[in-house]
C-alpha cells in the first residue's frame, strides 16, 4: 500500500498475507501499518517483500491514478474517487457511483485483465469481501 509521509515523500510497505485476513482484521492491520510508516517504525521485511502496491488518491480528489511500479514489486493498482456518472443498466439510463481502477503491471509476472475483473466483481458484490 502506498503511504504518503507527513513531511513529504512516499513509502510502499508490504502487508503480508493480506488475502487471508478478514476485512476487520485487514483494516486494523492497514491502520497499524500506516501509523508505523509515518513514524518511521517499519520492519525491514515490510519495505522489501511487497509484490503489489494499492494506492487510493480518491480521498485527495483525484478521479484516476496512473501509477509507476515501485521496484521490486510487479504491479500497482490505483483507485480514484467515487463520482456519479451516467450509465445504462438493463436498457435504462441512470446515474450511478463509479470508481476508476487502473493497473500498472509487469505482464510477465501477472495477468492484469484477470486481476481487474476480480476487483470489479468484488466491488460490485462487497458482501463477498
């Protein structure tokens, strides 16, 4: 996860085994990781073992994020802010909340299309999280 530092700069520490955590535990672990990143108390493994970075600039008003992969990681997923957009659903035009999700990836190591498809499915069915 990309963490902006209070004095400026960015660090992308690893949250190990995030895929095995229930959502409440994941949120607690993220909060702890951000706090320790901003106070300079990260462990060595947390700054060297990451595979993918997730960043969200939506809380700062950005509608989309086009990131650069932070070595040695293989991908960066960026989320923008949720905005109301016109869209057609079942033949009817309406306004729906939409978020832009982007992926910068080394496609030798990951299948970006499958990953974004899974993210879209989960965001449309948050009870599966």
